[in-house]
């Protein structure tokens, strides 16, 4: 089963992603950037869904750190955000908040096929 790491400080968003994708994928959800780095190091992931506004460490910094590590350098990252990312180079795409479960699945499925 493919694995998705969800990184968002909003519990409602994490719950929506888990409810929308948990039947098809193994979903691990964390609420901050440090948790994201720790989770990605602890368990292999196939996709990272990443909010840009996080406490302690921005989503952009999380993406940079994941890209700099051999184990996660090739893992696709999909930003989930309500703001325009200053830099989306190196990420698979941007899913605009708020999003529906259908939009979420439509964004995720091509990245995991």
C-alpha cells in the first residue's frame, strides 16, 4: 500500500485528508515541520502533502530539507495552501485550499500511479 505524509497544522484538514484517502493509502498526519522531517525519516513515504504555513518551520523549508536528503529527494511534494507559493520549483503541484475530497483525490492519484 502506498504511503502519504500529510503535514498541516489544522486538525480539520488532516482529518479531511485521512477520511478522503485512508481507504486507499496509508496516511500519516503531522501538525508541524519538525514532525514532518521526523516522520519522513522514520517511515518511507510515496507522497508528501504539505501546507506552507506551519508553526516553527515553513512548508517551503520542509520541502527544501526533504529534497536535500537522499531518502526523500525523489518523493513528490504537493503543496496544500490558500496562499500563492513564492517558489514552487521542485514540487509536483499546488492544491488550493479550501479543497473538496474529489479535488484532493484528483490531485493525488496521478502522483501515485
